[in-house]
C-alpha cells in the first residue's frame, strides 16, 4: 500500500515488529587445540607424546603462511578460512591425502589446504632462520617485524605436538615424495660432521598459546647482545649470501670437533649478554632462554660463574616456580626430553638447564640441612642443660608410672653422644655437598639420523 503520511509509516513498522524472527545460535567456542589422535595401526606414535622437548621455538614473519600472535598459532588453512576448522586431524584423513599435505608442508610448497604449523627445539636454528627471512623475504621485513616465540609444551595436553620425522615414518609409504624426503632427512652432510636435522615438531589447525608462550622481536634480541654469544650471526647478517640450513650445520661444527675437550667457560661479557636477552622474555622464561642462549657454543655446564648468575636476582626470585622443581623430581615426567645427538646445541641447553635446576635444588637442600643441624644442636644443648640441672644420678620423676624407657639421666649420655655423631656427619656431608648434572641420554633410534628439512615456519 502507498504510504501517505507518518501515521501509515508507524502502522507498517508496528506490523513488522509482530513478525517472528528466526533466532540465530551463537557459534560454538573454538577449541584450544586439535591434538593428533593416531589410529590403531599407528598407535606407536602415542609413545612419542612423552618425548616432546619442554621448550619449542617458532619464528613468525609478516609473510608466514600461517599466523601466530600472543593468543593463537594458526595453520595456513585456518588463517584464510575457518570452514573446516576443528575437524581436520591429520590422522583422520585418507592416508595419501595426509602424506601429500605433510610432504608439501615440509618442502615449503604452496598448499592452500595446509593445516600444519612448525616449531623447532633448536634456538640456533630459529635465530639463523630469522636472519634468512630478514634477508630473503620481499619486501625485506624489519627485524622489529620478526617475532621469536617460545612455548612451554608441558602446559599443553598430550598429542598436540609430534616430531616431523615420526610423521614421515608414519606416512612415507603413501607418497613417493615424502618417502624421498625422509631419505634426505637421514643423509649426512657431505663436508661437515653434522646433518640436516633441525629438531622440527608439528602442531595442527589452531593452537591457543595464550599464557603458555612469550614472543620477543628480533631487533631486541640482536640489540641486547646476540652477536657476543656467536659472532658468526653478525657475519651472516652482513654477508651477501643468504644461507640457512648449511649455515646452521657450519655453526654446529665446533660441537663435533674434539668432542669432550672443546667446552670452554662463558666469559663475563657473554653471561651478561645472555642475561640481558633473557630478561626481554620476562620472569617465567628467563632461565630456559638463557640456557639455550649459552648453549649456542660448547660450554662447561658446571661452570661456577655461570651457576652463580642464576643464584641471584632476577633469577632467584620468581623465575623458577616451585612446580618446576617438583616436575624435575617426579618420576616419569622429565623436565627436558632426551635429545638427538645431531642436535648438540639442544643437548647442551638441556645439560645447562639441568645443572641450573640441580644447583638451585642443592641450595634448597643445604637450607634444610642447616635447619636440621640447628634443631639437633638445640636438642643436644637442652639435654645437657637438663642433666646438669637435675644431676647424673637422679631418676626421672614419674618414670615408673609412665613406664619410661629412660630411667636415669645417665642414660642420656649415649643419646647426646649419638646426636653429636649425627651432627658431625651431617656437617661433613654439608661441606662436601656437590651436585653434578647427569648427561642427557641419546635416543637409539635417532643416533644415526641426519635430516634435510625446510621446516615451514
């Protein structure tokens, strides 16, 4: 009908208000993760869930296929489309499809369906990758636009991460390209002692990392003294070439030369720079970041000057929570996973971290020993005072009714002597207390595996 005036318009609007509208349901909340759920024929992958390193690193650039921020780490497909999110477990796909996706991801091939996200246990690898992306991406990103993330994998449920080479072994039979790539992974470098293995781990879909990660821009890391820890990084940054994988292998060469005799103490300047960079990551991350930084070169993990740094602020106050010590002492839940021998920098970081934690534990033990010694001394002094006040031949009043096993103060003499001997032994142990860090084990199945990878970060 024709609207002839305000009255007609008001009537139409009131009529529309009476038309029932369809209620839209809010979308379901997004899950925090999509864990790998291996089927029965790949159940062996579940055994690897407990061998994930405690700390993993990821580099995020403006042109990364996926996206990573302080809340989410998303794959390429979830970055560009949420249409099939939450249900794309690699293990539930057709095996040929899954193998093809894995092959394309590891080879850096464009795949709009890529649902994988890469991480690395090697800080050396991550730093060299930052340099590589800074020099090769077009347009060249500023260092301030490149982010280094560290995550604590113990704060995620089991199955969120799997090692790349384990996934290759699980799916290589279904894709010739992936099978070939697996062979490359196990190939030793032609002219160096190391191999093309970079400690890559994969998550899938979208992973909520909020509260379980920390990111720092590359410019802060460089400007806080990175080049003091490995001057080769500065040469690589300034050089004309843009090597990445080969450069990491070259940096590792010093670890393999004269093994066992090539560890040198960190200088005061290097300790200072490691602490300065670690401070950029904040309280909860200082110790693991500093350990990985110091492990960029062969170090004596028991160096007293290094351990002394971690006994004082800012490390002593809040950086190491009580649960970290409890985790270390819980059987079946190691603080760090055993490392592949082809990742010497990761092995050393594990050793340094263990030495730091064991040193802190030793200090806590000594405090408890001091408290016990003080209690024994007080008890001994009180017994002596009681004996002197009452006399050696006096019987304890009420000893018969109470059926006391000590009928005379004279019987306290061997007790006092025994307490004195215990005290002397405790003090001797206290003086001799030395805590050493155990060497991390090497997984037999990895000891001969070299890796050629272009892990997609």
